[in-house]
C-alpha cells in the first residue's frame, strides 16, 4: 500500500517521515560537530559542504512531503480516548514542526549564501544565492539557525516521546501506524 487510507499510513508517508527524522537528527549531530571544528581542521570545509548538500536534499524532501500530505488522505486518529487538549496540542505540534523545518532551512540558506556564492549540492547542482543580502547576514542567520535547530531538536524529541507514551501507556496504535503499513486503528 503506497498511499494512505482512512485508517493507516502508506509506505510513502512512512518512508518520508522516518527519512526526514533520520536526516534532521543527523544534520543536528553534524552541526554540533561542525561548530567545534577550527578553520584549519582538515574536515572543516568538507563537513560544511556535506551539511549544506544534505540540507538542500532535505528541502526537496520537505517540499515533496508537504505536497504528498496535501494531496493524500490523512488517516483518522488512532487515539480514541484523547482529550481535546491533547488532540489540539498534537495538531499544533505538527504545524510547529513544519514551520520550524522551513525556517531552519531558510536560515541555513541565508548563512550559506551570505557571501554571494551559490550552494553546491554534492557538486551536481548549484542552488543560486539570493541577490538580496544584508549586513552581518551570516552572523544573524547563524544565530537564528542555532536557535531553530535546538527548537526543532527539542520539539521532534517531544514528538517521539509522545508517540512512545501513546504506545506504552495509552496502548493505542499511534506509533504502530508510523512503523508499518498493516497497522489498523482501533
């Protein structure tokens, strides 16, 4: 089952979800590593180039995921006994995740193109730099990028913990539905 149904997520939704989670947490770890490198470290430039290239692939994946979400069925909630507050919190958390991802990617773009150079994606494609720049763009966007990265890390971690809570405490299929296609909502 590639597409979602009213009761389950399809393979495409599941793969995009976990691939994005893996990439986001990987980029977060790489970012933490990168900020500890000195300019003269042997892997300084390579880590930056890798971070930028993977980040641009994540932009494409986010756009594909948003399109898939808009044009696909959203399964009904697997949570039958959730309070209205819990349902609203989950809804706003998902929106916040998308907003944080988008803002984080935009700030990364602004850091990478502050000097007017394009972003090379694994040497295969160049993403053009913006023709608009502001004074101290790299520093300002860098500070914002750092705050957004930590915010996304914390919110994504809370999202994961909430799924585990639903699985272990509430005993519902919330987590199972994002792990395998055959899960059926109660």
